[in-house]
C-alpha cells in the first residue's frame, strides 16, 4: 500500500507531512514501513517491532522481571518455581550410592533393571563414572542421567514412557510413588519466563543475579562498568540497589540469595529482613520499636546489628529496643529496667540511665551484669558412651560432614547465622531418628547413614516455639492437663453434689456450666466488614465465662473464675495450703521453668514463643519418671529470656537429664553455651562459606580452637 508521495523540501510543511505519512505507514503496515527513493529506485525498510532474525521478543517493562506478574511469570509454574512432577529426592533418595549401586531407585529389580544396565554397559563410551557416589557427580553428569543420550534412556524419558502407558495399573502406581513438588523444568526454579533472561548486564541475566549470595551480588554491582549514557540512567537505581544490599549484609544476611523462599527463613532472619527494609527507606525523624532483634543471632552478628541500630539513631531517628542481650545493653544510650520480678511481682521501673548507671543499681539485671549474681559453670562436665553419629550430612550448605551427638547430657549446637545448624538438626537428625525410633517421620535431608549407641532412646521430642494452641480457649493449665484435676475438685464440693454438677460443668469448652451467650469465650466477637473484628466483654457473664450458679460453687473461698485468674505462683500456694498435692505437682514444673507469673487461664495466643516453648518443657517434666528415655531437641530456648530465666531453664534441663533423658539444643546465647557438657560448632561463616564442622568438645576444649568464632566469645565467660 502506497501511503504518500512527497517531494523533498527543507521546510516545516515537508517534515509535518513526512511525519504523518510515516505514522500512517507503521499503523497500516502493522509495525513495518518502507521509504522508496524514486530517483535511484532504492528502498529502505523500517520496523518498530521488538524482533530480530525472525524472532519476536517481549518488549521489556518493569513487569517482565517480576514473577508476581503474569507478564513476567514463568507460564509453566506461574511464578512459583515448583510444579507437581517427578521428585528428584524420591527418585534418588540416597545420594551416597553410585549408579552401579542402584542410586536410581525406580531402576532396581529384574524388570526395571534393564534401564540401569543400559547406562552401566554404555558408560565407557561417554566417560561416565558409574562407581562414583551420586553427590560427587558434576551437575553436567547428573543432568546427563536425567536427559539420556543415544546410548541409554534417561530418567525423564523413562517416566514419559510410563505416562504413555498409564492405562496399566502398575505404571500408575509407580508414577504416584515418585510424584511430588519438583523444580519447574522450564524456568529451573527461577520463576521468570525465558524472555526475561534475554536482557543481560555484563553477560548476567536477572535470574543469574538472584541466585548469587548477597555478598557476591554486592561485589558484582561494585565492579559494574557502564557506558557514560547507561551510567547516567542507572546512577540513582544503582545507589538504591547497593544501599539496600548493603543493609542486608550489615544485619548478617550476606549468605542469603534474593531467590530464597520466605517460608524457609528462620524467625530471626525474617525480622532482620524487615529491619533492612526499614533501613532501606532512609527515613529520618521516625521512631523504630524493635522486639528482640537479636533473636537467632550469634554474638558475632550482634556486633553488626548494633552498628545498624546506631546508624539508624545517627540519621535522626528514635530507636526503642526490647532486649536481653548484654552487648546491646552496653551500646544503649538509655536503659529502662522493669521489674523487680515477673508477672504480678513486676510492672515497676526499677532502674533507668546509661549502662554504668544501671549496673550501679540493685535490680536483677544489674546484679547479673555487675557479677554479684551469675549463671554458674557446672562443677563437672558429664561424659557418656551413648551417642548418635550422623555420617555424610550434605543437605543445603553442609559439606558432607560426620557429626557425633553424645547422649545422656546437654549437647549444644553453635555457629554463626546460616552455618547449617538448623539443617543438621531439624532436617537430618530429628526426622531420621524419629523414623528409627517411631517408624515414621518427615523426609530427611541428604546424608549417608545414622549409627551409634542409642537403643535406649524410645521417644524423640522436638520442642520448638510454635504456639501451644491457636484458639482463645487454649491455655497453660489445659495444656499440662492440670485443669482436669481442678474441675474434678470443684465437682466434688458439697454444693456441686446437691445440684448434680459434674466435672464437665466447670469446663468452658462444652455446654453445661459455661455461659451460653459467649459459649465460654468471655467475649462476644462482632464481625466487621472491611475492618478488624471488635471483641466486647460478654454482658451476660461479665467476661467470667460461666453461668452465675456455677460461680456459686467455691473451693476454700475461690470460685472457678478466681482460680483461672490466679498466677501459677498464687495457685500453688493456694492448693498447697489445702493439701491438693496432685494439682500442685502438675503446676510446679511451670514455676520451675520460670512461668510462675502466667495466669492459669491466660490465652495461649498471648504467650511469646519462648513462653510456649517452656510450657512444652514443663509438660514433659510433669510426666516425671519414665522407664522409656527420650531425646529432647530444643530450638533456641533462650529466646525472650532474662539471665534469671536462663538459670531456671538450665535447672529444668538438669531435671530432664537426671531422669535419664538426653537434651540437644541449637543456641547462640553464650550463658547457656558455657554450661553445655559438649559443644558442636559449625561454620566458619554462613551460607556457602559455612557447613563445616569447625570444632567439637567441651567448652574448655572449644576455647582453645583458633578457627572457631564461638571460641572468642566463650573465652570471656570461662
């Protein structure tokens, strides 16, 4: 289609007409147009389409590089990085085996062994090491087994053949056995569509960059060389990128990658990412309130955190921190110490001022800081012949290490954040021992085998900081089963017998004695559209949960509501006075773990993670002497604990060990670490630079190890 013929002139009318003609030509030609010079017959073609060499490209915009947007998300996994497919961990469950030793699980047996034999017999033709353990193979060699070649059928093709004949029941059974969440084959778990990776900066795509640890990513941007034109465009962006990455590194997260899934982060890591986000906003004149930012931090990382908090202050912000860490207290400009004890015995300001002023006062905190009170070192470190040995731990960043966990004592796992402690204990030790002892358990991470002397261990308990109950009805007294005895006590009173009340009438969970209007909640919830629900005190029972006539039943002047509003300490005194030893024996462990200030009826949802963990510990102490011994694994039990509480926690550990149980603890708190019988120190750094066994032995032996970062801080306490 000829759009226009124009005589070339150097005036405004010519250029206007030419501009309109080109616009029309691009529109009619759907992005293509040509200009022909009628004098010499030459034609020049133009295109405003985003294509080259016959390939069409998506036009880059900000959404192309986001997996949360349909424009940029991988079309196969929709930006999740995972799809339901053949799970590599199920196909190759034991990576310590070689291909010859049947590492590929579906290729065992007489009928399927043909596929394995094909690979084994032809391996010499393409130099494949059939006797090398799977985990020692290179990525290219592993991919070759999955993809196959002219000499053998790969694992992918094998499962495709099963799919094609899925009308056979045995094929459907086999496919279901190996199905699970697996890395998306299209984007390789990187979540973005392939077109996003066509855009490169210094030969790196955005997918390459998000797979780098943050410290290497910082180095990439520091070394970035751009042309003058590109440099002007990128100047402001690079400043934002480098400052935000710098903050993540400063708060001790340099080992993470930007593609790391948030559900795989620990609580401390999540909190520090939030902190880095606040820092990245560069606000001034703001107030930051932080609740225990040192959670999950090794003392080495705490130093970096203090630097960050001071830089926030120096920008002109107010920083208020709820904290128990000694180093953070020393760095504070003003300390407000609340006490003197916990719960009903607390709630007063006992000291204020800077650090020297605080340690001169007479508060519990000051006494521990100035040395007049202390957590004493054990008189003697325990020894034991019983142990569990994990051989060849290589999940995540663990470097194929062999670790021995002594039993019948207090064993502590230490190391900087990201050194592999949680992977070793939560992903390998716990699920594998649970499977050995109980016959069930989650799929364990990659390791070779478990060995050792642990036949006396009959139970494994993982005590984490998850809430003891999510509903408002759950509370400490129901969790440790003391409420059953309290209800039976009230049902045995004379007035109860006259009226025919049973133990169920004193429960707020079932119909009978509870207030019918609020169903034993004590509050009425008014649901609001588009706003948070409103909770109002029940006008029928006045928030007391029970009917008026039930509250008339009393035990020694106290009705059931009065009992639920007592603290553990008050309840023990009350029941002890009136010889209710069975109830006292169940409540006592809560007092022993330092929870005497909690009320019996306090909702579980209002308890902190550390409190929930100690209630679980108390529930095990309640069970008392048992012939069957257990292995207890604790994940940072000192979270939210004062020095005084740590002292009580250590006594509870002593009580468990004295009953023949074993305790393994993941911990950063030096006060607890120094009291361990045996320390396993991982490191030396986090992420890729971690995962090595740096040191193991008693605290005294660790202190002499020059490679251990923990030793530096431990030597100050021993």
